[in-house]
């Protein structure tokens, strides 16, 4: 065991990240969670206090770090709270391994997460569902593969990465009511490290798009359905789709939009269609409906309908018309 008075914060972070790499290991390289954790701790903890002893990391030091994150002007509230969560996980690991004292973790938990409107941080604009008119106008200016990906995101509400990394072997057929339906079970997805299964039904136009792409995949390739080479050998680069959309929006003369806005549009439309929140969460791959509510916004039409039902109930109970 490393002696407590010999372990610096940067050394503790390295040990912690090695442990998290094993935890998040999916067999397909580092996950987004691990990449976020690594960049957050290395840039905002190690860079600022890496040479200090881990025994010094308490509520006072963390509060000082938090104020530095705020004053930098480079982090929003969500990013600051995420860094705070990473430090809490780091200290929990250190206490478990005997690198830090239990009371340090207790002190760390006393540092509150930033709430909306605190410390003068300007809140980012919430992500809104894509404007359908802008979406359709930009389609004509997208390259064929990018256009297929965008249309599939629009129809299914999948995460962009789930489409980008789709493999032919992840696709299968299942019989429901005597009909063969296509099901996509990603080999890599956001909650895979929690042993959660992700399944996305591909029906109608969504299935047609995927089947059309499969016909172009070379049998000896790894089998990426949407590949940059068009034959299934190389996955579409992570930043390629966003770049293609920006250029298409400029050429179409419409406001710029992001791929994730297609996911917000899917959730909002599903909610407006009176689908249960639990069912929408299942389709979108969420483990908690509170996350789904961020994507599935209540539309004005839904609010009016809800208020109308309340008035109808009140009218029925009082025996008079309003």
C-alpha cells in the first residue's frame, strides 16, 4: 500500500482512472464516461492541485477549487457539478484503498453542487427540438451517408453514436404477431457498463434506410452500417456528422441545428402522442424517467389538453358547465 503521506493528488488520480478504465471497459476502447472523467480530473484538479498531498484534499480545498472553476469562465454549471462528482468518486476510491481518511470523504460531501442562478453563472440555453422546417430544408444538402444517419435519428430518437457505431451483427429479426421485425441491439452504448441491455426497434422507413445501407457493406469488412468509406471498414468519425449538418444549414440558408436536437424532437413528439413516460424512456435508452423529461418537453398543446381534462372533471363534479 502507498503511504498516505507519500501519495500526491496527481498520483491518486492516475490510480483512480486505471481503476475506472477496468470498470468501464467495453472491449471497444474508452467510453465517453471515462473520457469525460479523465479530462475533468486532469484539467481541473491535477492541473490546479496535482502536487498537493491527497491527505490535504478536504472541503476547504474542494471549495477553493470550485471557486476557481467558476472564476475561469470556461465551465458551465453542469460541467462544474460533473467535476465535483468526479472528485467525490475519487475520494471514495481513495478511502476504500486506504489512501485517504474516511472523514475526508465526509467533508467532501459537504461541498454543495451549484444550483441554478448561483455564483452568477450564466445558464446555457436548453437544447430544443429541431425545427422540422430547418431539418427538411437541410436534408437536400447532406451527403448520402450523413443524410441517412440524420433521417434515422429523426425517426428513432437514437443517440448519434449508436447510429455511427452500428454493426451488421448488431441487427437481428424477431417475430411479433407473425411478422418479422428488425431489432438493433448495440454492442456499445451509454449504459453497457451497468449490464443494461439496449434494444431499438427499426420499423417502416427506419428499417428501409438500414437495409439499403447493409447492401453496400463489404462481407469481409468489420460491418459498420454507416461507414466513411462506404463499404463498412471504417466508422464515421465522431465530429463528421455535426460538421456536415453545419455546412448543409449554411447552404440551405436556415438556422443551424445539432444532431442531439433530433433526439429531443423524438421525445417531445412521443410525449405529445400521449405515450407513457416509462415507454419513452425505454425507447430512448434511459434508466430514469427524470432524464427522459429533459428530452420529452411538455408542448403547449399537451398543457392545454391537460387543463381541459381538469376543467371537464371539475364540471362533472359540480354538475354545471364552465
